[in-house]
C-alpha cells in the first residue's frame, strides 16, 4: 500500500509537470474554488474563438472550438477543468476558425444540447460536422433570437441573434449570447458585424464583452461600444495574424469607453470569475505594454 501511494504521488507530480508545460505559467490556484460561481474561460486557440463556460448550477457550455488543428488544445483544456461531458455546445457560425474543432468535440464527448444557426453552407468542415452530429444521434437546435437556454433563479442564458433568417454576410448569422448571473453580465458576439449590433442595441449592456470578429473594424461600432458600457473587453486573435487584427482603432474605441481590454494573442488563456456581484480576472501572460 505504501508503494502504491508513492506511485499515485508520482503520477500526480507528472500530471502537474505536464500541465505546467502545456499551460505555461498560468496559475489556476485562485480559481479552484468555483462552487456557486460563474467561470468563463477564453481559450487561446490562435486566430479563432473557443470559450468554455462553467455555470454556478454545475453545468457547462462550449462556444466554438477554433480551427480543427486546435481541437487538442480545446479538449485538453476541458479535460484539465475536470469535464468528461458537455451540457451545451454552440457553433456560432460555419467559419472554420469557430467550428473547425467541433467535430472532434462531438466525437469525443457526450453532449447534451447543440445549437447552430439555421444557415446553408457547403464547406467540407461544416458538412462533416453536421454528419458527425447526425451519426452520434444528436439533434441540432435552431439558434435564433429570444431563445432561452437557461432560465432559473439568478442565472439567465439567452440568444440575442440571429434576429432574421437571412443575412448577406455569413458572419452575421453568428449566435450572439448574453449570460446574466446575479448582478453581472457577459456578452458573446461571435463574428457578428455592425448590422447585427444595430439590431440588438437595446439588449447589449454587459460587464464583459467578447468583442465581435476578432477586433475587426467590421464590428464594434461607436454606438455599440457606448451601449455595452463594458468593464472588460476580450479580443480573441492570433499572434501576427494575416488579417492584422485587432484593429488599433477598435482597441482604442473600447479603451476610451472605459473598458479594460484583454487579447488572447497577448494574454493567452483568459479566465473571468463572477460571484454574482464582482468579477475577477486571471490571465496566462501579462501585457508588457
């Protein structure tokens, strides 16, 4: 028995070492006690989006999973957080930097509910995702405005958009989600652009916003930024990406509105924890600027 205990300790040490190597110097020490709290993990998947929400009711939600080659990153993060299944999976829209890794997620996790926007898209990545969902015996819920995913005492998860059935740009089919926990709120914009921002302007006030379209100037209009009144704005983009995102003008717009801006290309994994009244922030890397 003594040797068995030593073996278990050895395995635990190896696990910590591997975790430290994978996540760099990111310390999870202050958010291990998250019972009854809302934990929002912005996972660094380069030029793409992936967000894991841990709800105070014990359930979880994955919004997007980056490109297909980032699926291991996302799965390792989910596993490290202690989850072997996912209650809700959201694919905001069919672009590969958002849904590319979802096929692997669907294959490797038991999933409760899946939400996708109702849009026709013929990319192989999207078709493969739909095929895998069908083969696993899951159904797709149509993500549309005013859909309540969770509505219980102190916790509301609501889809704000797509408002309409047809848009000229695929980005504008993005599933926009608002989460309200106690006196705190989070807004997840996917790649929704200014036309969508104008459609939902009356509902966008939030403490935290996941900035639309990786900080592109196709999103984050002045009216939208002023309406959100965010304390924190999170941009998800890749280091030295080919699109030269985020836009300096967009970053300045959020900063000038009073928001503290975080960027996965600078800060790596970003974690925000709400107790219903206050929000704390942990980042993998501090900005040198």
